[in-house]
């Protein structure tokens, strides 16, 4: 059985720093490159895997983000702190072509009124994309059914 990607990063960091980390891990550039190389070795040896089986070039592009992610989120590597996103929700709608186009337009627009209109359109589109909550009123007790908005 192969190890998880997070465990692969942890093992690579432990090998590079020479033991289990004590507090938040801060790697120099050469240490970080060594961690990347070790994680790459774990992928190529089959010790860990990627669901899409990328080629070597794609793996080399993927690994720095993977390592950065686990250095921030793994409590064994980040000084036992709970990870909190710096800008929660900032990636909302990032896969929607309409929102991408509107955000690009927003970045090149200088007119404040036009910027407001574009931002309003972006927020409206994000709201459209949110999944709708459907409540099965038949499963609710009769006394609570009046609380469900039609």
C-alpha cells in the first residue's frame, strides 16, 4: 500500500532536516529543493501516487504546490497550528468562464461606476452558481412545515 501525498511530504521533510520537526518547519531554498526531489522520488518509485498518473514534467510542476500546501496544513510541520485560509472564498467561481471574463474586465476597467456594475454582475453570477438547498417538507413534522419557505 502506498503512502498518502501528505505523508510523503512529511517523510521527505524529516529526511532533509534529519529527524522529526520541532515546531514550525522553515526550509532554506536548498532544503526545499531536496524535499521536492525526495517527493518526486516517492512518486516515481510508486511509494505514493497521483490519481491522474501525470508524466514527469507535470509532476515536477505539481510537487512545489503540494509541498507548500502540506507545510502550511500539516500540524506536524506547521508548529501544531490549525490552518486558516488568508482569504476564504477568494476562489469562488474560479472555474466559471463567465466569472473569469468579468474579473478580467474588472482588472482592466478604470471607470469607478463601470467597476461597480461589473462587481455586482460577478456577485450575481456567484449567487446563481451556489447550490440550492432543497428541504423535503414531507419528512418534517407537521408543526415545522410552515417554517420552510416555498
